[in-house]
């Protein structure tokens, strides 16, 4: 579901994958020191989309990116640092750890055992919990800005009063989770099991809840303005008092459609500080620039004979060089199509069928393709920064020369794929199957391969720097930036 500016649908929870860098989060966020505060009144920050010249953008405190970028400028917990008896690193065992109020910004807890742990009130922005076990863990009143919990096993997890701003839970098990009053504005919970979960009073505005099992869940009093429930199961769910406004329902239809902004949809300022300015060297720049100044295709728009909406069927679609920014094509059929050179920033292809598609040179930055089927699809020379391909079937796909920095391929099937010459710095391949993949000449600096299968994968000439290997060791560790 797409909306007119300034309410672009932000499917950008995958930004959290910049925390995958083993040595330095800051090196990825502030490339070349490109982040600087803008001179402005702290009491009356600008709320209008603005650019500071053709190669700079100013992020006001009302922009959902603001807290994410600000968090990236703050100190992070050290890799392997011990906090209250818990070693902060992948595969750590910290059952029932007492981490309430701890500083865990940028923590890498992938594959960790945190069952019953208490992280209430902790600083957990930009952390990663991919494949972690967190059954019964307490994360109440916790700021989870930019956090990922992909494939997390967390039945009974408690997130009461917490914030999941620009964070994501993809393919997670959260049966019976307590998510009352969770603020998931601009977050995403995709392909996850929320059977009997309690989301009473939760803020799910501008949030993706695609393909989730919400059987018998309690959504009473939840805010679903501009939210997206496409493909989710609401059997037996309690929807009393829910705020529906421009809400995409499981069948792809919009409930209570409205032009413009829904009541209470515009987020309040996240800080009294001045706006932050970034230039084009920053990893966030393309997506934020597109968000602030780009044009978003409206749901239902017909482009070259293809209706742009959920569940659309456009096999063989002729969309080369089309403007598809913000397009919502979840559960769509695009097999054999041509989208080469298209602008597809900030969109969604979650659960789409897009095998054998020509995506050469496409701008797919910050777009979600979670659990999509894209066998044999060609991405050569494409812009894939911040793209979310968690759980996607990409067997036999080609990614030669792509810019895939800080993208996520966690849990994806990448058997036989060609990545030669690709820039994959800061990307996540946690749990991915890279059997027989060609990674020759790729940049794997600060990339995580934790839990990945790499049988017969070719890494000839690849750059390893602070790279987390499948067994959790770090290849070519440094004390500074790569």
C-alpha cells in the first residue's frame, strides 16, 4: 500500500544489519565522518523534507530515520565484552542473564541462548538477535531502534511498552508473546508466528505485518493506521477498538481508505536536538534522499499494463526503467518480467514470485523481498544497499558487481549464485546456504557469514576484514576501520 508524501511506507527494518560489523558500527554509519549536526533551533526543528545541496540531506527530528542515525553515532558495546557476567558475542550462553538497564547498543547476539534473560530498560538499539533463543525473555520498556530478531525462537517474549522503530522480526516464533503497547511504528514483523500473542494498545501504524500467524491474537485498541496485514491470518483475533485507516487487510484490500494522513499518524519529534545532515557517501543517503524528495507510485496505478498492488499477477511484466518507488508488490507474480533499470526504492516484494526476472541495474535499495521466490533472477550491477532478502529462494541468481552493502540475506537459499565483484560490506548471510556460490573478488569486510553453509563456495580474491565466519571466528580482525 503506497501513500502520498510525506507518508512514504518505510519498509526499512533491514537497516539494522549494519550492526553485523564485528569491529565497528560507527565505521558503517558515518562513512568518512559524513554525519554532522545541522545548525538549527533545537526547540523548533524543521519538519519539512529538506536537502542541503544536491548531495546532502537534512534529517529532521520528526523523520523516522532520525533516531536510527543518532544511535549510529553513539558508543557501542565491545565485541566479546562481558556485561554482568554475559559475554556479548554470537553463540553466547546467557540463560536468565540479568541485563536490565545495560548498555548493549550494537550487540551481536546472533545464535545466542538468552532464554529467560532480563533486558528490561536496556539500551539495545542497532543490536542483532538473529537465530537467538529468547523464550520467556523480558525486554519490557526497551528501545529497539534498528534491532533485528530474524528467525528468533521467543515464545512468551515480553516487549511491553517497548519501541521497535525501524526494527524487524522476520520468520520468528513469538507464540503467546506479550506485546502490549509495543510501539512498532515503521517497523516490521513478517512471516512470524504470533499465535495467541497480546498486542493490546500496540502502535502498529506504518508497520508491515505480512504473512504472520495472528490466530487468536489480541489486537484490541491497536493503531493500524497505514498498517499492512497482507497475507496474515487473523482467525479468532480480537479486533475490538482497532483504528483502521488506510489499512491493508490480509486479502490486500484497503480498509477505511483515506486521502492524506490518518489521525495521529505523523510521529512526534524524537529529540530536541538539531536535525542531522548526511552526504552522499553515507550508506543511508540513497534511501533517505528517496524518502524525502522522491515520488511514490500509488497503489492501483497501472504501469505498462501491470497494476501495482498486492497479489497482482504480471508474469512477463515490461517494467524496465519504470518508476516503482514505494510500490507494494507483496505476494505478486512477476515471473519472467523485465524490471531492469527501474527505481524500486522503499518498496516490497515480500512473498512475491519473481523467478527468472531481469533486474539488471535496478535501484532496489531499502526494499523488502522477505521469503520471496526469485530463482535464476539477474541482479547484476544493481543497487541493493539496505535491501532485505531474508529467507528468499534465490537459487541460481546472479549478483555480479552489485552494491549490496548492509543488505540482509539471512536464511536465504543462495546455492550456485554468482556474486563476483560484488560489494557486500556489512551484509548479513547468517544461516544462508551458499553452497557452490561464486564469491570471487567480493568485498566481505564486516560481513557476517555466521551459520552459513559454504560448501564448495569460491572466495578467491575476496576481501576479508573483520568478517564473521560460519563458525563465529573473525577473519582478519582489525583494531580500526576496514
